[in-house]
């Protein structure tokens, strides 16, 4: 509960400060134009942006789940002893196969 | 009382998620609806674990499994979207229906 | 007091969840969903599941970041610069959603669940750790295999770079002898445009 | 009572630390310094074409809030942190993950090409760069048998983690550089994209964002000092003073480091993170685990 | 003057430089001085330094850059003579003391009229057909790398883009941050031979590698004092005459000047990521990008 109160306190404080420090601004059209070193764009910048390492991102989402298991594992690691090391070793070994596969397929580069 | 509030919140999340999953034309927005339903499931799991089941350890594990399901759903779902988009310039659910042939 | 806080968090989760389908910008939709998860995580923190609550927040921050990237990639008009309506069978969906909520709410109000709170002072993180390494070890390792399958599947489905060339050109393994016909099964129809997954 | 005192200490440390960081930045890394922050603050605001105004104004605020939240879990004296949660390092991990979101929003919101490219580059590198830091956090929790930072400090009474977990500090330094948008990990603000996510930012918004970057540096360096240098532990001087000294030392080291390592193009760095840093963090976890047993 | 303004006056003056023919090396060495700060974008600047006689073809671009500097702002012109640093610092002090800010030079109108047209007033028909806020939406097009047909972003970059040689205008089409098409619309301005000096070329590359301090040291004749310089440049990047960008950086750091034929940018750049492309361009001596042959 204290955690929650403190964290929301900071968040609310920061949001309030930002709304006071950064009031609604208005700019003329020439000032608002995006900076391109004097050049002009044809379209809005917001678009279906081609994020190149998308395959990496998907591998990352799956791999990152391992964190969920590792935090509680770390807490009981010493009391469970070598068994804990072995089990997490196996878990990470399984996931590493996926990483190795992805690496061989070249997913850690820009597509 | 607390449990009732939590479970009602979970029910509302599941209801909105269902609405979203059914009403959205786009496959990626449909996934948002699914995630929202899983969010409701997560909330219910946490509430039941903490307030009705006396903190049995399997309850927390259930919450983790729900999150793992979300990660898997997202990774596979978006991989499918990429594969289908590459094949046909389509990301609408209706268009995916015609891909069967 | 706790009830009030939890009610406020639940309302926030529901409201941000509702905003997901009401905003035009895909980035706002994704991060609105993230806020919904954050509120649920906060409920977890209040309900003596600090680890699960916080873990929900960091897992979902990452997942919704990825969600935003893909939403922007594949949605027309991703920033909602053009006002738009992206729903179909709106009425059916609304009725279904409403019915689901009504049914679940009725079940919640009618049911009489046991009331056994987490004992104060329990180390819930350690309990989870012991559970993972002990009775639920199989679930833990199965999750590993599932995630492995997900990683491999995601790579196969989404990557264009196959070992034998771009995926949408049809994958043809090299010949067994230099310059020979491709090894392995020939694609049916000879179009060379079949995925093999 | 002591809780209020600790919150006050967090706020004061953040404010004073940010000023110190600005000064060190000017000295060691050729940054703008305090006077430049003031100059930015006095310039007029600019509103780009059809921006996502809400997120544009909130991004610096959230960044600042994340820095403050991260600092709250750091113990200022042995046994005392503003947030003494049994999931302390997970809270810090959540701050790291949300930082990626905030930086992305900062680059997304102006609706302009260079900030957009910076935002996506940062997402591409910032997400996987989080993995080594998570391994480092988990490894630090092993000898403490707890996720609480108070326990992690206590576990270093015998020997600091910098000795027991030699790979930890370098790996965490990478995470700090990434979190504070500095040096080789600053993929949000490249010179080839005219300052990236900040390319369209002027006036108070720019000043606030730069200040938030420095505040995050304070917070991340305090975390590094807690994880590896024993935090408030030390002879003679009181705990908070030790923490401040170690944090200041870390800040100087990180700033000097960031100004001396070249930043490769993002695709090259992505390969580096997965094929070098991630295996290293596996190794780090193994070493730390074996030593802890 | 308020306390804050007095504090701000002690900061290096933030200058965005619009460089014309003949003055590039002089401005590059000028901005390395401690009293001035090189602004990467006009948003960061208070002063616009216009160096040399800007040709007519770049006049519109100069006005656009001028208007993007936030208020209060001032333009300082320089013909290569006189104490320019003094002039810049004086202008800065005047602005902080409440001096008048230069008004916009271009009319305050959206890029295209849009209000009121279409179902939602978005300036057109359909979900992608409008011109909301005066600009059309990006449209999809073929991709040269992975076959995902996502949106293309076409823009003209330059002639005052800080990552390009002054004067060079490229019309680039980006998908994500990969360049899929390039057209050279105008070559770089002619500069004295000093602009090709190896230390200045190396300094430009170091700045792109995220090492502004090392870049200033190299431009002042010192050693870079930084790690991983050569390894940060991807191997095989835009090879010209058998030497890639990494070789050229190594050569420049060793003080060797290079002679390079004008490269065919429209053929060399597509397929590169923006960061790589800018690094490759910076590794070429500006004179090789200045010939009229490029524009043809």
C-alpha cells in the first residue's frame, strides 16, 4: 500500500508540474513544419512505419517471459541449492535453443 | 466485499474485451480485445488467490501462466499478421477469411 | 479504505480498457491498454501479491511497446489523423459484451466464495519460488518448451530470410550437385509461391 | 516520520544530483551544463504540426517520475528505503521497461520524421538492452535471497558485489547508458537524425526532458552503487553520505565512459546486444550462482 | 535581467549554421570554440548564423530554417571576415536582455488548404484520402528488402541539413529507416580545398558516431581519445575505388587526404539504413559531392 501511495504521488506530482511548466503552446505554420534542413516532406511523418527488426521483437517477447520465472527463482536459489541451478540451467538451455535458431536465421539484423 | 469489487472489475474488463474482439475489423485490434479479456482473467486470478484461497502458491503461478499465454498469443499472432501481410496486402479479418482457398 | 483504493484502481482499469477501442491513434490505444494492465498490477500490489503486481507492470510495458510497434505497422491511418470508424457488427458486439458482463456479474453476486485471505507476513515471493522449483516444476519447464516453440514459430512465420532465399519467392533448397535441380519435395502446382509452414 | 524523512531525502537527492550531473556533464562529456538548461528553459515553446499533444507534454513528466520512483527503492541507510518492498528490484525493472515506453512516446508525439526514426531506433535497441540489466538484477538478488534492495545491501556486509560478481557492473553500465540516452547506447538522439527524439523540442519542454535525463542518471547510478558498491555501507561517515559519494563517483564514470565510446549504427548494435551482451549475462548469472552457493 | 537570464547568459550561445559556398571549413572550426554551441536543429538554437552568400536556389530553404528557430531568435550574417564570435555573443546577450525577436519570413498558412472538406472535415474522401492539417497521408509502396509493402515517406532533405554537406539536397524515400530511393536535387556548394582536409572529414564522421568532443579535438589537430572508432563503422559500406567507409575513416585519422570521383548516390544509397548512409556520405570529401555532374 505504501509502495502504491508513494509511486502514485510521484507520478501525479510530475504530471502536475509538467502541466504547469508546459502550457498549451501555439506555433505559426512555418514554425510548426518538421525540420528537414530546409527541405519539405510530401506527407505526414506518422505512417505505417516499417520497423525493421520486427522478427527480433517477436523473439524478444517470448524470451522475455523467462524473467517472470527468474525473479522468484532468485529468492529461493540459495535455500534450494544445486537443484535450483540445474532447473534454471535447463530452462535457459531450452530457451537458448530458440535464440540460437533465431541467430542462425539472422533475425538479429535489420530486415 | 473487496473480492466482489475485484471480480466485478474483472467481469467488466472481460465484457469490454469481448466487445472489442467482436467489433474490430482489423486482426491486430482483435488481439487487443483478447489481451483485455486476459487482463480481466488476471485480475480475477489475483483477487481469488489473495482473498478467497488464502494465498495458495498455485494461484500466483496461474497469474504467471496467464501472462505467458499473452506473450505467446502476441508473438504468434503478430508473426501470422506479418506472414499474411507479406502474402496478400491484407490485414482485415474479412480478408483473412478469403485466404482459405 | 483498501476497498476504496481497489475500487478506484478497478474503475481506472475498466475506463482505460474502454478507451482502447475509442481512441483513433493506435499508439494511444496500445498505451491505454498498458495503463489498464498497470492498474491491475497495482491491485495485485495492494492485495499482498507485490511480485506478481509489479511483474505485470514490467511485462506489460514491454508487451504493449511491441504491440504499439506492430499496430502502427499494420493499421491504416495509424495515428488517427483522419477521423475513422473501424468497427463492424457493432450492435452484436456490444450486446455480446454486455451479456458477458451481466452474466459474469450475476455469477459474482450470486456466488458465495470462501473468504480466506493471505496470512499477513507471508513471504509470497519465496512461496512462489518454492512452488516453481518443487511441485510445479513440470509447469515451469513446460513453459520453457512452449516459449521455445513460440520463438521458433514466430521466426518461421515472420522472417523473410529463409536459408534458401526470400520466403515469398518460394523456398527452394540448393541442388544436390552443383547446378542440379532443387533437393527435396517439389512444390505442387509448380507455382513456387507456396509457404511451407 | 522516518518515511517522510526518506521521501524528502529522495526529492533532495534527485534535485541536487541533477544539478551535479549537469555540471559533471559539462566537465566530462561536453554537455550543456546548468546554464544551458536555464537557456533552454527561457526559449519559446514550439508546437509541431498536429502533434500528439498529451503525450508530448507528459513524456518528460513520466521520465522524471520514473527516475523518482527508481530512487525510492534505494536504501539511504542500512535497513531504510522509502519503499522497502519485497519486490524492490522488480520495481526498478518496471522503471526500466517504462523508460522505453516514455522515450518512444517522446519521439512519436511530434509527428516529425527525425524524432520518429529516433523513437523506433530506441525501441529496437532499448528493449533487448534491458535483458542484460535484468540478469544483473537477478544475480544481485541471489546472495541476498530476496528481491528487496535493503536485503541486497545487507548481503554485501562481507564483500561488495563488485568483487563477487565481476561482470555485473560493466553490464549494468550498458543499461545505465541506455536508460539515460548517453554515449554508445543513445539511439534516440543521433547526430545523423539532427538530435532524434529531441529534434523538434524547444523551450521549457526541451529543458525538462534534458533535466529528466540527468535525473534518471542520478537514479540509475544510485541503483548501481547499491547493487555493486554496498550502497550506504561504509566506515565513519553516515550511510546517506556514503551513498551520495558512491553515486557521484558512478555518475562521473558513466559520463566519462559515454563520451569515449563510438556508437555504431543501430543494426550493428542490435547484433552486438544479442550475440555478445546476452551470452555475457548468462555467464554472469552462472558465475554469481556458483559463488552464491 | 532576471536571475535565470543571467545564468543563461553564461551558457555557450546555441548557434544553428546555414552555410553557403566557400565558408564550410571556417564555420566548422568556428563552432568548435567553447563560447558557442553547435545546435543540431534550429529548435535547439537561438541564433541563426548565415555564412556566405546563399544562392537563390536555397533562399526558400533558408527562410524555412529561419522560421523554425524558436523565439526569441536572431539572424547573424557572416562573409568570412571580422570577429564573428563577438557578433554572435553580442546578439545572444541582446536577446537575453529582452531584445526583439525576428518575425517569421514565410506566410502563416498550412501546407495545403484542408478545413471543411470531406465527411469529417479532414480535407478529402475516405480513410487515407484526406489532407488533414494540410498534408496528405503516406501511401504504401514496394519494399526493396523484405517484401512488406508498408508506407513510404518521401521528403527533400537539405540544403542546410547538419548531417549532409551544405547545399546538397537529396529527395529521399524512406521505409522505416531504410532508404529505398534517392534523387540528387542539388549538389553541395563549392568549398575551398580545406573542406576536404582529412581532419575535418574525420571530425564529421566522429560526430555521427556520437563523439562530438572527440570530433572537436580532431578538428583542432588532436587525437580522438575514444574507443571502438573503426569497429563502429560497418565493413563494406559504400566502397569507392576499392576502399569502404571504414578504410576512409582510418585514412583520415592517419592524416591522408583522398581523391574520389563523384559517386552515383542514386545507385549507392538505396538499400542502406539512414545511419549508414549518412556515415558513408560523411566519409566522402565534400568536393566529390559538389560537382554539377551529381545533379544531372
